C-alpha cells in the first residue's frame, strides 16, 4: 500500500474541529496556522500557542523582512514556502540583557556576516542569541517561530480561535 | 501514604511462565502468557500484556513524564520530580467513591529500577513496545528471550537544536534510521547551510520532517530544540497513545502532518469533556486539568510543545497560575 502524507500550506489546508461534550471550546485555544497566516500581514508575528512567557508565532513569509535580534536562542520552522535567512553577529547587542522575545533592528545591523541558510517546507533553523537575522521569502509561505512573548508578538485569540 | 526508599529491586525467580514476579512497596506485579496482574492491599487489576508493556515502556523512557501516566482507567503513576506515586484507582471516580483506591509514594530511583527491570524481563525477543502494532510481533506466550536494545533506546534530548555542532545529530540510513513505510513520500532534502568561518556552531538548520520520517518509535516525544524552558518535543504517532496522559501543566499540540483525534476527559474523574480533531497546521492546548489519549490512523507528525519549568505544577495546583493558557 502506498501512503500519502498530508502537510498543510497557505493554499491548501483543512482545519480540524472540537466536539464539545462538557467543556468550553475556548479552553483549547484551537487555531490553524495557515488560516492565521492567510489573514496576516507579511512578517506579522501572530501567537498561535502560549504557555506562560513562551510563545509560538505564525508568520506570513512574503517578500523581504526587516532585521530582528534577540537575547536568547529562538528557532524557526518553515511550514510552507521557501525562505532565506541571513545572519549578522552584532558588534554590540541591541536586545536588552534578559529581555524576552525578538525586537526589530533599526536599519541594517552592524557586525560581521555569519552566513545564511535556505529553508524549504519542514526545515528548522536556529536563530542564535545575539545575532541579527532577516528573512527573504523565495516563495510566499508560513514560518513557526519558537520564542518568548515580546514587543512584536500579536495576540488576537478571539479572532483566530474556535469558540 | 507511605514512602519507600530502598532502591533494590524486589523480585522472585521465574514463575511457571518464565517471567519474574515483582514487589514494589505494597504493590505486586505478575505476568502470565496474556496478562499483567497488579495487586495492592485493597484490590487487584488485570491488564492485557501488550497494553501494559506499551504503557510501561513510555513511563520508563519518559522517566515518568509530566504529571500523570495512566496505564488504563485504574493503574498509573504521578511524577513529583524526585519521587513518584504509584496508584490504583486514584483517578477513577468509582474507586474513589468506594474508597478502595490506593497510592504509595516512591523515591524515583526505587520505582525506576523496578519498572526498568520488569520491562526488560517481561518483553520477549520479538516484541517492541515502542513500535506500532503493525511493525512488531505479539508479546504473548511464555518467556522467550529478551529485547533489551529496543526497550532501552536512548531518548533524544537536544541542548539547543538537532543539527547544531556538538548537539544531537540528524538521522539517516547510516545511523540506523530508515524512512518509515508511511513516510516514504516525505522529501529528504536538507536545508542549505552556509556558515562563514568561525560561525559553524551558530548557523545551523535541519529537515525536521525528514528527521521525523525516520523515527523508529511511536508516541515518544523527544526534544529537538530549546528556547530556555520551551521545549519542542515532536513525535510520530500511529494507532493509539498507549497511556492516558493526565496534565499537571498546559501542554500544546501542533499537528505537523496528517490527523490525530484526541479524547479529552476530566483529569480527576475521567468524565469525557471533548473530542479534538487535529489536522495539519492545527494548534491546540491541552489544559492543565484534563487527561487525553490520541488516535492516529495513519502515522502522523505531532509537535508536542512543553514548558519545562519546574515551578509550574505547584503554581497551577495552588491556583497561582491558570489551568488554561489564555482567556479571551
């Protein structure tokens, strides 16, 4: 037998559902990242998971992003499309020590080029502490970022979740 | 409640079926050709040996995991991170009402040693408790060899991310991880990684989907990336989660591929609360006051996302942190 593995994408996804027996659907904070990204502006960091200070952000990858930096490791998982990530080792850290989440870098970062990666669907990359990084979407897609709630995190649970 | 300290394993020689019997505090365990029999001062319980070994395998591999591992509707463990409760009927409303539930606390090394020894002794050579039922033979019958290599697999626990220099490495045929029969269509290309000299340990990427397509176990979350206490613990799922997991904190599921149905019930009573059907791209929280069991017809990829903070269980139990991740 030949099996077909089903992944989602911006253009093709099917959202699941909750059958409530004795509960409130809101307790499950149920959303679909492709649906969220379809309604997002490019590079908006929309929370689709939150656990105390930690967050998962769905990002619509389209065109070229600005530069970001962070005081802790983050990761990004490409769920659809293709994206290049460029890295710069900042001469001087821009994120305040101990601050959670990523912040925007004004203009181009000052520092040494660290390299770049190119991700396709299913690829995950490290966004190392103290680096600046920017994304260039080769094709429009969706990224899932593992980080901490920060200034750029957008929480719009009532709009994105089943209730 | 009593606490047992002795770390030696209390076991008999082989019984008439060739398996050792075990005593752990006031609990005793015996296996025959088809069943595991568990006995405690106020009762006893019988579990099909395939279900028991699959549950025991997860409890051992996860070192009692987060919160409650219900082997079924009667027997299970509660992790207190340093010590563990072994219980019978603790989360069964009828047992509680009849006041025949029983619980004994053990320092973790005590119960760990007994469980690991029992798992190894009770698993025959042709049965792999981590495999899907379609990929292993049955556990029935008299004692017939052992499968120590299968039941003592090392659990992956990345420090930063799989693929980073010095951290957990990617899977391949060469590492003994062939592509699973249900994931043969998953692209295996690795990302382009171009690190400037001196930054080879910082610029890293890997193909998570290919990595998961080569997993040789089911229902076994293992850490592939870390952001402080935020842990990505993806896993591949086929058939039924062999335990019913009772949460002591909020846990998140991100469905990466295919579909899983979750039966969700009240953590304390087992009363059904919801059925959650998740498809690729879906994100859902499992609240801190529920138990859940998953069903996956086709092998699927699930990202289990955990907050590993040691403070969370007490904060939630004391009401200082909410049972639900967010209100809206």
